[in-house]
C-alpha cells in the first residue's frame, strides 16, 4: 500500500480510503468488522463515514454507521492511533437532523459531540462539512441553469462560514478534532475558507472530497489544480459512479440487494443513455485488458495527477478484495490512451 500526506496536515493516509455508507443498511456489524479487519491487514489506515449514514439516508438509519465503527473501536482500542477516522456533519435539508437547519457554529459543536459518542472515541482525525449551506453543483446539479449563484447573499454566506470556522477552531483546541475538511464544495468555497483562515488565524482546510470518476470528472483540472497548489488533499468519492462503472446496471439491470434497487433520495440521476454507452465501452476495454471494469475505474482514478486517496465502498468481501487489488495496478500509457479515447466521446454523460 502506498501513502500520501493529507494536504497540509501531519497525517499520512493510504491511497485507498475505506468508505462505510452501506454499513447499517446493506451491511451489518459482522460485515463491517470483516471489511475493516481485511482493509487494515491490506495496509488501509483511512476510514470515512458521516453522521448521516447509512445510505439511503433515513431517520431509522441516521448515525448507524458511526455506531458500527464505534463498536469495532471498543473491541480494538489498540488500533485507534493507527487509523485516520474521517466523519462529516450533515448539511441542511434533512428534517430529522437538527430540523433540517443549515450548518452553523452551534450545530458543529453539537454534531461533533454526538459523533464522538457514537464512534466511542476521544477525537476525530478529520472533520468535514458534508455539503455547503448554499446549493453546490453536485448530485447532478452541474448543468447550466441548475444553480443561481447571483441569488446567493455572499456577505451572509461568508459570515456563516466564519461562524463555522470559529467553532471548528474551538473543537481543535479542545482536542475533539484534529483537522478540518470540506465535501461537495467548489473552488469558491475552498478559497473563501482559506481567506478566512488567514485573515482570522483560524484552522486551514486540509482536504476536500468530491464526486469524481470516469463518468464525472468536472473537478479536473480547475478544482484539483487549486488543491495541488494550496496543499489540500483531493479525495474522490464514488469512483464507480454509484456502482455504475462495474457494469452491473447496464441496459436497465437492477440486481437484488444492490444500491440501485433501493429508493434513492436524489433519484438515479447517473442512469442516462449516454452513461450506459460509456459504461459499455469501458467494460469492453476492461475485458481486453483482462481486468474487471471496477478495477479499471479505480486504477484510472488512482493515477489522476492530484488525487490523494480514493474513497471506495463494497457490500461484499469479494468486492472489497477486487477493489483493493486495483490499487496495485499501474495502467500503461497505451491503456490510458484507450481510456482517454472513450472519455473524449463521453466527457459528461450524466
């Protein structure tokens, strides 16, 4: 396993981050224990979760994933210092989480304490904002006309970000969290937090996790370039586009027990005719390369310049082993050119 520094922090994380959003819905405690134990044995030292998980989110599954990780930690206390645990505070919009209110300084304090209790740990290594208070171009909202930035009250938004950062600072000083990161944000969000940190001598953002895959590479090159030059770790989530790049949903297939067979809060926005064609092409190429489509997608993501650690997920041990193996592969220049040809045909298929 290879490791990278987490932005400007003093932490070094594996090039693979173990995602956990299925734990508590599609996976139980035994499944999660098995995945964590195998991942750690394979050199993974980075686990990502969120107070909102499991997914799809619901009042019944809220906090379940953190509780599952907390259960594992109580039985493996000697491992705590070896693991980098990242979690996230949910943004506004979910009525069962703080009445759906946006993130503020007070909610940061409340949410951190609740996550610490569920995780059964004294500190969180990386605490992230799951999504910003303003609408951001994520979850299918990256097309022209779906955002109206001119209607955002910039002064109010910045004041809210300062309130959040001040609360983050207090949490770091108290030892409850070590570092601060973003998720589902934009270059403006990154730069504003950097400016506020410098102006008020507050903690600096060390990472951002955004959706990034062969089907959804909108952050390349602009946001990723900013991350590189500002020493911010870039952490792709959904490198398989919600499982689509495995090919298991091709031509409308919905295997029982899979994520796309469940009700989705934002719908199956990745399921388009263009996506289907792109996935079929990548699957054909993977067959020629004698690797799985999932391995092709993960190996490609790992080799994108500027990527720090890729967040993977699995519902079975077979999937986890297959996915981890991808990070031992190096795609040749010929294979990268073949991938680029397909990408050029389908640069933004959903």
